[in-house]
C-alpha cells in the first residue's frame, strides 16, 4: 500500500493515485499580500513544502504552484493608508512573505502566479459564465448563480438550506440568492480594470480558479489550503470550474488545521499575533517548523510557549547527538553514506498513513538513541549509518539542524584535544577544550 491521504472531498482516507502516472500537480492557495505573516499563516506553507518534499522522496515528479493574491480590498485599503500604489504595497509584503517562508525552511513553489497577471483570462472566464447562464451582471457587479450547480456544498458538506441561512446574514439586494457570490466587483476606490461588465476587479474565488485552470487544465491532483478556506473559497472554486469545464477541479483536497494561540484564534483584532519576522533566530524558526511538521496536520495546534519548549528540547537533543557524531566520524575518518533501510521503511510506513507524524517523532528519537549508543560504543560504521538515516528523514521533513562538518583548522584542534585525552594529558586537553567550547564545537 502506498501513500494514503485524507481527501476532504470524500471525507475518506484514499490511496493517493495521481491522474498522470508519476506526475503530481499541486495548487495551494497563497497569501493576500497586505501584511506580515504570523505563525498560524506559516502552518500551511510549512505543511505543503513538506508534502512536496515527501512526494518527491517517494519518486513523484511534483509541480507545486501557489499563488499571490495581489489585488484585494485589504491591499487597496492598506495602499490608501500608506499613500502608496497597490503594486508597491503588494510587492513589499510579497517579499516579506518569502523572507518569512525561507526562515521557516520552506522552498519557493515551482510556479508563483500573481492574480494581476491573469486579469484578461479572468474577464474571459466571467464572460463565458454569463454566456452560459451561470452568472449575471447587476449594475456592473457579476454574481455566480449557485443554484445552477446541483452538488453545491459538496466539499464543505453542508446542504444548501444551511448555507443559505448562514449567508442571509450578509443580505445583498442585488443577488438573486443569498449564496450567490461575486465574480466581478464594481469598484470606485483603488485599482480597477476595464471589462465588458464595467470598471472593477475580479473576486478572489475567480482568481484562484482561473489561475488553476490556466496552469493545470483539468489535470490538478492536489488542491490545498487552510481548513478555513473550505467554505466559501474552495466550494466556490469548485462550482465555477464545474460550470465551465463539467468536471471536478481537483482529485484530492487537502486541508490543514489552524494554529491557535492559547486557546484563541490568532488575530490582529485580539492583539495576540506572533509574526514570523519577529522570531529571534533561524533556530527558533526551525523549532517552530519542527512543532508544525510533527503535529497531526488536520488537528488544531494549541500553540503555547510550553508546547514550543517541548519541541525545542527534542530539537536540541537531536542537534547534540548529530553534532557529536558528525565530528567524531570526521575525526575517525569514517565516510559512510548508506541509510538503514529498516528505519527508512518505518518512516515511509508512518508517513503513508495520512502522515502519522507522532510515530515519526518516536522513530526519530529511536534513531537518535542509537546514534548516542553507537557513539559511546565506538561502533562508528553503525553510527554513520544511523546519522545518515536521521539526516535523510529530517531533510524530507525540512528540519535543518544547522550542523556543518568541521573546517580543517577546527578538525585540527579537535584532534589535538582528543589526542591529549588519549594520553591522559588533561591539562593540555583542557586548554583545547576551552577553545573548542569558544568555537561552539563542544
Ligand atoms: Zn484560492
């Protein structure tokens, strides 16, 4: 049995089988760039980076796209506030976004489409929906006619009646039905484009679905995003896609749970936001990543300093073991790059169970224990195999321990220290020990 993942669309665990052999197309909803990202926003970015790494490790050829929403009311408001253009604001926060994602060890996606690069396609798409009766124009606002889609609500698993009662809170007289959503918004303020429907800008749900189709056609395997995007955003993407292309937008929908702070949702209005940019060091950011990748991805993470400290303890324990062994193997001149296949098989087995990362954590600790035991027992060959295996697994998870091999002059000191100890010249050993501590080697 290969990889089994939970498909939010069927609400079932399913064996992962991409549409086209070993090729995987993945699209993840990216940020609206009007502010810095907080540690909760970082969670999906970290998870999908890990997912791509793991699929690649399994031998899949993955194309990962994640968009930048660079036109939105929030960006327009921020631009007005800062007395800058939307373009300048969006570019600034896009750069800040990638600084933050790099800090938490996530690589850039293979494709980064910007909503503003696809406005022409979006206008065509909306026009087609109007032509086919799936959308209607009221005074320059264009809405999607939800009741034309029979299985609307299939993803969020809500029946239309429930959805409608919820949607009535936002009654808009212009709409035929409270559930209908905007494809094109007539705007007076901020950046706008000309269209057959009048001046305005596209709606968010339309942006993502158009970029998706442009990039992957009907060949999307995985569509991802945070759990809170399920409804209405993803539901509305599905509805538009089905209307025009008569098929499902993506084969697998994967949703990542929230990261909440001290039992509350992290939000600017509550004043309890921790921004990624404010994490003191790259090591702190890596510990956050460790916490996130080793927490069950569909559950809420109840973030607290205590929880972070638990993962810090684990991380530092692995770092210590890795460092001591790496230097000792260098000193002993042991160069082995094999993995322990038994450990790797266990890793795959756990990851293939819809990412059973709790078992992965236990496995990592087993390996680290064996690294320590084999180092003490001077079984350097076995020690090297365990060390490589640990590195292989941590690389797939994107966890960097920031330990490099000793440089020549450092290795020289390390040798002298060990040589002095070997002949029980503790006074000399102590001198070298102090130097090595200064260099952060011991
Ligand atoms: Zn989206």
